[in-house]
């Protein structure tokens, strides 16, 4: 009788834990595979994660009005990082997860104008207006960087570098986490810093 009671308590506990997990807000972290997704870019082209199978991919969350984003774009650091990643063979995708009407949201034409003005070097600017992709990756700030390996697994998720300020002067001497993770992953090495605390403005879901 005692063993039966313990068994039933065990089942109840398992069910309770399962319910908590189901209702909890979860996101993909370093070492985990990415869920499939599709987003449309500023030119109306659809991009799916499966399109980039076999390639390293860098995802960058952005908000052009955020001082921390402006730090990296107006100094040219973000564009230089994007260009370096492309040179290394990775695909860099910029993502706007701001909902329509919220700060950071841009229409396709506005996004293209900004890309031209800032000479953005990413492959495309994608719209995640429902916020599903951003939430899946736990994107909290702009900028925030996620690096995926050839299998789509997350190998890095966090800040672009180790200088959490809006001051462009702090870029000099900063450790670029995005390029470091990409370099190590491409060399078949374990990424030394696989996660870091992202800094910047909150994503306006």
C-alpha cells in the first residue's frame, strides 16, 4: 500500500513538473539546436533557417534608435564585424523584433534606407514583428548576437563584446565575443565564451 502511494505521488510530481515546463517561458541557449523558422526581409524575400544548412550563421538583433546600437553602427564597428564574418564564410542576418508602433520598428523601405545610409554589411534585414524568433532565442537587448553552427546549433548567445557602454570610445580594446565565437567554432574548437550577458536597450516586443 505504501509503495502504491509513493508511486502515485511520483506520478503527480512528474505531471506537475511537466506542466511547469510546458507553461514556462523557455529559449534556446548555447549547445542547443535551433527550432525551424522563416522570416521575410526588407525586400520581401523569405528566409528560412533551412536555407543556411551547412553554413555558420550570425543573428543580430537591432533597433536603430538605441544608443548602444548607434554606438556600433555610427562608429562602423558593427559593419566591420559583419564584413569580417562574411569574409570568414558566415551568413550575417540582422533582425528587427520590434512590434509595429514600438520603438525600433521600421517599414521595409525605412529599413532599406537605413541599410544604405549606414552601409550595413549583413546579408539581409529580417522582420520578426510577432517576436516569436526573438523570444525563442531569448533576445533581450539590442544589440544581441547569436551564432549558429552548420547544424543550426547555438554556439554563442549574448553581447557583441565585453564593453557594456554606449560610448564608441570603449570599442577600442574590447573583446569581440561574436567574432571570437565564430572563429573558435569554425576551427572545430569549443567556444570559450559561449554565453554572456547581453547589453543595450530592451527589445520592444
